[in-house]
C-alpha cells in the first residue's frame, strides 16, 4: 500500500471512529457539550499529542487545541520543527467537561470515570495512527496513561512505555504555562523546552533507525516564543 493509500485508509477509519464517538452519551457531559471534539491531524503522524479535554473554544469549533493553549501548543511544536498538520492532536475525553459557574459553564478537569468511558476512543485513535511517540500534556492526561500516582512536577520529561509499547513522555500543559508569570514562567518554559527537545531527539532516533521519515531537526535551540 502506498503512503497515500495508507493515509486515506486511516482517514476513513478515523472518520468512522469519530462518528461513533460523536454518538456516545456515556457521560453527562456528552449531552451538555455543543460538539464532540474527536481529534485532528495527520493520520500517519509520528507524534501524537494528548491533552486533557476540550475547552470552550474547542467545544464551539469541534476541534482540539484551538484556543489560547492551542496557539501556544502550535508554537511549541514549531520550536521543534513540527507543523500542527504533521502531528495528531486529541484529548483524553472528547466532550468538554464543565461545572456550573456564575457566568455559565466553566471548564474543569475530566473525572476519572469520564476518562475511563472515553478511553476506548483514545485507544482506537492510537491504534489507527500508531505514532512513534506520544506526548501527554498536563497531569490529567499523564495520569490517564501512567496511573494516579503520576506527579507532573517530578515525573515529566521521562520516557515511559505507553499504549502498544509506544514511547510516552509527559510535559506541562500549555494552559499551565500560560498561567505562569515572571521567574516561574521562565523556569517552566525551560523545562518544557527540555521536554520538547527530548521528543525531537526521540523522533529523529526512531527515524534514523528506519522508523519513519524525519524532517530536519531544528538548528537553533531557542525557547519557543510566547
Ligand atoms: N486543553 C486541552 O487539554 N485540550 C484542548 O483541546 C484544549 C485545551
């Protein structure tokens, strides 16, 4: 099968899986959300990014990571020479988790039961895309793969065995980075940059070992712009 045929076949599989996910009402949030946010990107991506769950903008547009955090994610990816379109982006849950707020529903982290209900959809995405590397963004996403005891501040930036034996690394969520200021912001950015470089290196190593074609590695180790 040519790469084009492979991509088309995976696109069809993902579209069918997305339709099934959109019909799911296993959680209350399935009936509250505006759009199911299944995921998007290259079905043959070497990197899969998994966030925690859709926020307001994602819910509105039906696309993952398109709000402020998404804009920072795009910059983080660009810092290691990856275009958003070359990556597959999704979340642990496909519906926006909300709790009541004074000015309408506000975002909250997904509950364990919601992540468990949605897990078959995530596993199916991983199985179809078969990325070389998975990056979990933030503690909820990391915990969903690595267990409740995972601590993002202590355990980010390390390689773990993810689903299907795929190398998995956790780093800070871009929304967390955006909440930092001053010295904390500089410190977090440095850690995220180290994690991004680790991802780049791992992708290049896998490609060099015959895993996949790698675009050129970035020549400048500059911190991604805010
Ligand atoms: N935060 C997430 O975890 N996922 C999104 O899609 C957007 C923001």
